[in-house]
C-alpha cells in the first residue's frame, strides 16, 4: 500500500477536519501492514470514531492491527460500538481499556458462552423483582450482593457456574433470596420476642440496648465479635429463607436445586460444626425442618452457635446468592422512607386543609391571618379504621372499608385515596400517625403554601429542570447515550402593538378562518340511505315503495343515521428560533402563530406551541410559549410577540421532548408540526447527514408512538432532504414567505379532517 | 334485526350462578332494588362484575338484559326504532325499553365506552322519576318496581375521554369491585376451573405478582377470569407452564422483555 495513497484516503475520511502532513503520517503508521479489506473497514470505523473523540481515534489506530489479529473485519464495527459506548459512559479511560487487550476485554465477551452480564439480564430481571416485591424495586450492580430493601445490588457479571442458563438462574435466585429476607423480616426481627435471650446477653456484656427502638445492629454489639454474630445470624436466616422459598416459589427451587447444591457444598462442606451441617441440609432441602421458624428463632440459634464457636474458628463466607447484611443501608432507606412519607403526608394534608379553608367564604381574602387557623390542634384527629371499630357503640364498618377520616371541629372529613395510602404506610412503619404530623400540616396550611402561586418567570428562566436525551449516530447505527441535555425555558411576555397590528392586517382572513374552523367544531351530520339507523329515510322509502309497485327490486337502504365524529386532536407546534429566522421570516412565523391561535380558539382543539434553539449538545433549549391546555390569553399573546431569533437548530432533542409530551396525551390524532426555515444544524458536529439522520430518527421514534409528524418549511433547498426526514407526504413547502400566515391555519385544518 | 327475537323469558337465569361475596355487595344491591335505586359497579376487567349481575338477577328472580356498550351505541340502539317490514313501519323495542316493560334488570356493561349523549337517556330512569320517554312513539314508560338499572365501568383506564359524567354517576348506588383477597380468589379459581387447591393458590399468587407490575410496564395485571382460563387448560391436561403462557403471559403483553420477566415469574412458581 502506497503511503501517500493511504494518507489521502485517511485525510478524506476525517473531513472536514484537516491535519498537517506529519500528523497524518504519524496516525496512519500502524495501518500500513493491513490488507485492503481490513483497511477499508478500518477507515469506515475511523469516520465513526473521529467526530466523537480524536484521541480515542488515535488509540484505536494504535490498537487496530492487534485487534484484527483475532477479530474478523466484520466484527470491527461491534468492537468500535462497544468502545464508543464505554467512552460515552465512562470517559476516555474506559474506552481505552476496551481497546487495550482486545482478547481479554472484548472478544471473550463476544464469544461469552457462559458469562452473564448484569445489563443483559437486568431487562427481564427488573420486572421479575418488582413482581416478587409487589412494588417497584431497583436493580443495580455493585461489588457486593445485598439489598437495602429499595435496591438490590448484584454482581456486574456472573461466571461461577458452567452454563449460561445456570448463571442467569443464579441472578434470579439471588433476587429471590433478597426478597425472602425482606418479606420474612430478617432486617427487623422482633427483639421483644427474644427478650430472655437479650437479657442474658445484656448481663454478659454489661450494657443495655436502647429501649425506644432497638435495632438489630445494636443487638449484635452485645457479642464480643459483632461481625461474627451478624454472619451467623444471616446464615440461619438464609436457611429460613430457603425453606420459605421452597414453599413460595417451588418452580425456582426445583430448577435451582443442582446449582444450590454445587454452591452450598463449595462453601459449607469441610466444616464440622453442627450448625453448619444442619443449615446446609436445610438449604439443600434434605431436612427442611431444621430451618429456624422465625427471626427470633434465628437469634436463639445464633446465640447457641456463637457459644459453640471454637477459638479462632472462622465462619464460612456467605453463599453467592445470600450476599451480605447491610443493616446500616436498610436503616437509612427506612429513615428516608419515613421522612418522605412524613413530608408527603404533611403537604398533602396541608393542601387538603387549605382547600377546605378556602371554601369557607371569608371577606378577608387579603388578610391571611384571619383566614387560616380555623382549626386548632386539639380538634383534629386522625382516626384509623381499626380504632374506629373498637369504639363502643359505633356501627361496625364493613370488612372492606379501609377509609381513614380526619375529624375537624367534630366533623368527619374523608381523606382522598392518596392520603389514605400514605397514612396506612406511616401506620405500618410506626404503628400510628404521630400527632405532630397533623399539627405541622395545619401549620403549613395556615401559611397558604398549597395555594401559593410560583413567582413569575424571568427571561430565559429554566423551568422543570434539564432533560437528557439520546442522539442517533447513523454511522454507528446506534444511539449516543444521554448525549444532549435540553432545558425548558420561559419566554417573558412583552406588551406591544404586534398582536394588534397583526389582527388588523389579517382582519378579513381571520373572519374567514374562524368561520371555517367553527364549522369543524362538531361534526354531526345525517347520513341518508343506510341499512340501519335511528330514523326512517322517507325519500328512500317512497322510492323503494314505487320500485316495488313498478316490479323492480326495492332498495334496502331506508334509514337515516346521525353520524357524529367527535374531534379528538392534540397538536404541538415546534417553531424554529434559529438565528436564520431573523427579519421578515421571523415576523411571518409570529404572524402565522397569531392567526393559528385565533382560528384554533374557535375550534377548541388542545394545542401547544414551543420554540427551540440552543448551542451545542449541552445546551439545547426549548422555549415554552403555550402548553397543551393553557388558554390562549394575553400572556400567551405576549410570549408570541416576544419570540426572537436565537442560536442554532438542533432538532433531535426538542422533537424527542415533544414526542414524550404528546405520547402521554390521549387523543385519536396526535400531531407534531414543525415550522422551520432550514436544515437542522448546530455549532458542534451536528450538521449534514448526521443532523438529518438524527432528526429523521427522532421522527421515526415519534411515529412509532402513534404521533404524526408534519413539517412546514420555507427552505428553498428543502426538497433535497425533507422528504427523507419526514416521508414523502408529510411536509409542505411554502415558497413565498408572505403566504405563510394564511397558509398555516389552512394546513392544520386539512391535516385534522 | 329481522331474525328471531329473544323472548324475555329467555333472559331469566335458571341455574344458580357461582358467586362468592367479597363484601356486602349482595345485601346492598338487594336493598337498592327494593328501593328502586340504580347501581354502578366499578372495578377492573375480569373481577366478577358481570357474574355478580347474574347472581343478583337469579336471586331476585328477574330476567337480566345485558348491553355491551361501544362507541357507536346510539339512543335508538337502547330505546328502539322503526323497521320497515313488507312495506310497513314496525316498531321494535330496544333492550332498555324491553327491560322496562318487563320489569327486568338492565345491565349496561362498560358504560363509558358509549357516547356521552347516549348516556343521558338513562338519566330520567335513574332518578326518582323512573321514566323512559320514547319520543318516536310519543310514549312515556314508567318503570315497574321490579325494574333495575345497573351500569359498570372500569376506573383503571384513567382516560380523560372515558370518564363518567358527574351528573350520571351521582344518580347511582356505587359498588366497588376489586380483585378478591387471596383465599377468596383461590376458592373461586378452584371452583370455576376444578383445579386442586395447591395449584389454584399458586395461580393466585402469580396474579398478585403481575398486578404489582401494573404501571411498571404492564397496563393491567392478570384478572380472575384469566386465572380461571389457565386453570381450565391445566385441568384439561395441558402442562402448567404451557397453559399459563397461552392464557396469561402472552395475553398480558407483547413486549419482549416483559414476556421474559413474566416467564421467569411463572417458572419460579411452577
């Protein structure tokens, strides 16, 4: 291969970047020994990596010759894909790690016959865990197996067993065991049940447990070696969990019996301590009776086993599916849940009380002080259904009634369902709903927090935080994960003459448009000559009788039917605010929006308007002009008047965001209409084919969610790319900018009928 | 329409339908019937609303006329219409009119599916007037004391388009149906499918697991009806896992990963 020829091909591959001759020479040096086929594929991959990271591309070139020694050229793309994924999630070092030692880090994974990696398994294991737990549980990878009851931490990969199926089963078994621990109360044994044992230990250790709410970790502190005590307890609990799972999930335990045996033998055999062999028997299911019956029994078992421990004897390592106990983490989650439940309960109750207060007609609307403390603390009380039952004389509530009531001034106030659930949750945790919660809520409602309006937004103020979106890289045929961040911003409305002058300018058109749109409002019409219908079609009947007399075959379509088509349309307009719309294009777009809003006000379809712009992937911006259900009022008019050109046109993220908004909306027709003046383009590499393909993919995603994308463009070159992006019939090209305002409402009308 | 008409006697339920009470719905419904009040049954699909109506009709010894509502159901579909027969206009009673004339129970299943303007015809029937005006005949029917109106809907859809109007729902005595508690559901599955208690329990447990996946990827959990289907297939000699795949997992979702997860749950239990 000629060096110069290769240099030229390489330079072409990294266009539009241009490198010095000596830089090129250095880069292509490792490629010289490659065959033509390998070289072609390598250069194809260079086009993929180069725009992402130059230094990563350099590393790739260094390693590619070595990689091609064990990879076929057509496997190169998979390798690069994996490297780029690693780069985007873990930075340059992670990418390089995958490039180094291709054999160890990539190829064996590609072959990967036995190993199961967490990300592959998580897709189906996460719903499995949620199904078992009965409420959403997160799965995460971590160095140790444990659960804090909200998340289950699992190893990043499993390769302990000889087959892939078994390794997957081990994941499943691990989750099931963590579920068993949570359900059986391993983390919260009743220390009261084990009172004599606790007392004895307290005497030995010369210290006492905290009386208020003794926690398991403190109990272990009573032993000379808390760590060993904890491990023994966990082992006993594992036996109990195994017995429980055998009853609850017989299929799982049957499938896993061989691998359970394999694992338990590895860890427990060779120990002659009686406890271990008993536990081993029960984990394996030989003698299920030997498992402790309750957490308290496990505590007792632990005390015996601890006493029997020989000096210096080590306790076997935990079984892989058993994991470790992380009591601190469990406690933390519990505390967090308690705090959250408390905060939620207080705000929900406060807003309930707030609305109740608001219903009391008071002249002193401005004077908050007199409006609020209608309820004094002692008068409010939360009644639990159980307590209500115990009350003498009151009629017994039905078995299915689970309603909680709040009494205020001796009147019963039924709680909404959400609040009831919260109260129940708190009750389960603490045994009662503390009076302090209720008094805080009353205090809060007094401040009118629930009724308070958010402060008015300033120019460009961020709303609702940042949304992260993937971006489609067509060269890789895969997403760049979490690539763009899109922030939702507010446009500060301005007052001016714009709206007024637009209305005056298009007065005649508006009258016509409004009439047309009003006609669309209810589509009720009588359809004549139907086989079935609400009423008899007299014309058809007369004709049919005449035909009969005349000896002809009479028609059977004799009825009138009232056909009603309820409009069910939701539309979002996405307006290009790039700097190229400066001047009369921008004005035409604004005028078009005014006409559109005026016409749609006559129709009543829910619609929203958003503008988009931004610069670079880290700062794509979506400007809120009108939400779907926001009324068309002076604020919205002010925002339209305030629309001004901004920066670049990164179309993918705003389309993905609006797709998400629309897909949550229920309507028969969901429209996403883009009004644009040119190609998608951004300051960084977002241009040309890349930008068009990403936009196209975002639109395909929208279509797959049942949303119809449509584009209105005034770009003269649009024909080159827009059909490819939107599909042949899903766009319209308006060649004269001044026609835009009149055309847009018309287009909307034709699209939705 | 010109086929043979079902006679009202054919709507009578002769054999006692199997129904296990969840709460006090039967006494409430009987009391509502005595006092001429209409009832509204709320609850997820396949939890026993229709079976409850059959049982109620059997206990009251009244015919039961069920109308499954759909989005094209018009007022004439309920009240009746003129047909042309041999050159003459003949009036044909709709199911609602037929029920009123005969003092039957009229059950409008999934009422929210019907158009909103259709729902309004039941208003005068559902309050203390208990009347059904038939405009085209110029007739005003007054319902006999035996007549009872019942409607059902599934609040789980949570769709703005398909919510029941306040003016409609505030005329009814509401009975909430949920999936029955574990023991009760086991008894139902056992009795309906003829399966042994042990396997019925496991089916019910599986259902509870799928129900907790609602909103985490499944639109709805397995209903009691699905469990009965599964039980019947198992009883007929189909292998457990195969039967459950056919009746429950594949019915609930098409999504690949969710299917795999459900399969894992099934293989854990069976």
